[in-house]
């Protein structure tokens, strides 16, 4: 009989343990599901603003970005899935487009965006102000704003700033790799004191003043250190860096040093953290160059076979993506750059500037524009409040847009 009761007691104990395990499993499963729902709910309720996207490069070459594309990192479908509410579309071309070409081509790219909006009025609407953006977003559509990436597109003419403003330009990146009146981070890093001038020329200061008067945000991403200093001294409006990262975490010439970040914040501006692995992870460029050396014959072969074909780079990216995937940095590094900036200057001066479709690869878990909610998830994990997450994901950028672009 005693043996029987010992067995019964064991069974009861085992049953209780199983119930406890079941309850614990149920609890953690419920908690996980709740957390998933919470970060998605918070992301959906936020106004998500991406300060920089290069997808118009593909659109101007004939790719229909109103539908899901197999190539590239963004399109209207993936914007909706990622919760993008206000997208600043980059109007960009390289500096090989000089006088007589750059301004014309900038207008062609703007025409392409306007045509996209006309064909898809139920999905996307062009906006020129924060007030217009809020109305479009309230109507459950994507607000599309224009940022011109590279002052070479004004072809050293102040009146072209006015013309592009009329077309909808609401920020201009003063310099991409070079122009005659503002030195870039690349130029200052490579040539330093041997440059004919560093920073803004007097014409460059006139450009800043004209942008201030019209109500165009001044973007110092790509700008050299002296150019950033000169802009801060000249501008009477908040200054932005739409797609840059933190030099202290990854010492790349394109990244911003602490004093630059502080100076931008002091103007009331914002730093939009770039998603490019080379700016997030100091080891990425070395790994990328090693891969490029390994596959150079194959890459050259693809380029030769598609000479003059705009799809050549997309094909290269697609073919070699599995190899680049192996060197993608963790998503946590992107959050580190956001976190560092917040701790340096405060919650009100940081946002996102993805550089989607302007970069060949992205951090882990962030495969394309549809994956933007993972940033909200990770910020919440770091202890950011819902209101702080909403500022980072778009509120801060919208505030500067509202302050500058009247």
C-alpha cells in the first residue's frame, strides 16, 4: 500500500510539473505574440518617414515600381508593407552629368516620379509640405517628397535652385562627390589641403542663403568636414544629414564625427541613419573588397555582356547576393548607430535615411523596405518608449520638414 501511495504521489507531482511547464509555455507564447502585436501596432500607428531612397534610378530606366519587383529593395508594394508614410525620393545622377545635362536630367527624374503618382493616385501623392504630407497620410496614401542629391545639378546657377523648388525640391544634398562650390567628404579625405579650396565658396554660401529664403532643407550628407562647418555658420534654418552614420562607431570618411552631429542638432536639425553596411560596420568594406577581387572576372564578364544595359548592376547584385549575404552585419549595428546618436544629442535629432536602391546590400533581417518594422521592434527591445520610437521612425524628420518648408 505504501508503494502505491508513493507512486500516486509521484504521478501527482509529475502531473503538476507538466501543468506548470504547460502554463509557462502558454505564458511565454502569449507574451511573445503580444510583443509581436505591440511592435507592429506601434509601427503602424507611427508616421514613418524615410529621408532618402534611390529607387527612381530604376524607375527612370523603365522599371515599373508600382508593383512588386524581383530586383531592387523597394517599390510601392513594399513601401506599404513596411509602413512607409512619407518617402523622400532622391533625384540623383553622377557628376559625369555636367553643365547642359545635369539640370535637364534632374527634371526628367522628377517627371518620372510625377508620372508614377499620376498612374497610381490611390497609392501615392506628391507633396511639398508637412501639412500636405499629413493630409495624404491621413487618407492612407504614401506621401512623396523630392530631395535632390548633389548640388552639381544646379549647374552653378542660383536660378536653377528656384526652378527645382517649383518642381518640388524640398531638400538638396549640397555635394555628392564634387562640385565647384562645396567640397565633399571624399575630396577632403583624399586630397585634404591640396584642394583649391575647402568648404563653401562665396557662391556656396549664396546657395545656402537662397535655400534658406525659399524654404529648402540643406542636406550635408556627403559634405566634407569644412563644408559642414561652413553650412552651420551660414544657415539660419535647421540643417539635416539625410543618410549618414556615426564615425565613432565606424570610421568611414562618409560618416559624421561627434562634433558634426552636435552642430547639426544645435541647429534643430536631424541625422538620418543610413542602412549601408559599409557605414555601419568598419569591417564590411574589407570583406566586400575581398569578394569583389574573387569574383572580378565574372563581374567584368557580366558588364561586358550587358554593355550599355542599365540592368547590368542589378544582375550582378542578384547573382552575387548570396555571397554578400554571408558578410551582412547584424541589425543590432544599425540600432547601435541610432542609439549612439540619441545618447550624444537627444531623442529629437535622429531619424532614418535608408538609402534603399542606392546600396548593394543591407543588414541582416532588413532585406528591403517591407522589413522596416524590425527597426521598431529592436528599438523597443533597447528600452525606447513608444513615443520615442515614433520620433525616430518619422516624427523628428516631419518636425524639421514642417519647420523649414513652409
